[in-house]
């Protein structure tokens, strides 16, 4: 009886191992299908990629920095203009 029992356990173990392999294959196939469908859906929704988003974010950051520098430059130029502009009331400064 021990040979039958051992063989049964071996067969059962082989069956479980095969079933686990099949389950992994089904899982991989399901992941592939979900990924493909998701990519297809996203491509029809006009969604940007991470790379595109990062590129635009960097461009916006550079534009903000340039805008801040230009604001400072304009403020400095206006201050210089105020120093050389005659008063509004027409008096001449000595």
C-alpha cells in the first residue's frame, strides 16, 4: 500500500505543480491583455506620456525663471528711469 500511496502523492504533487504553471501562464496572459487594452484606451483619450509631461514641466519652469529675471530687469530699468526723469510738476532738480 505504501507504493500506491507514494505514487499517488507523487502524481498529486506533479498535478499541483502543473496547475501552478498553468495558473502563472494564465496570469501572464491576463496581464498582457489588460496592458494592451489599457494602452489602446489611453491612446484614444489624448493622454500625454510621462516623458512629454516632464518635458513640458521643464519648459514651464524655465519660462517662469526667465519671466522672473525679466521682471527684475524691468524693475531696475524703471528705477533708473525714475532717477533721470524730470518731476511731473515741471520744477528742475538741482
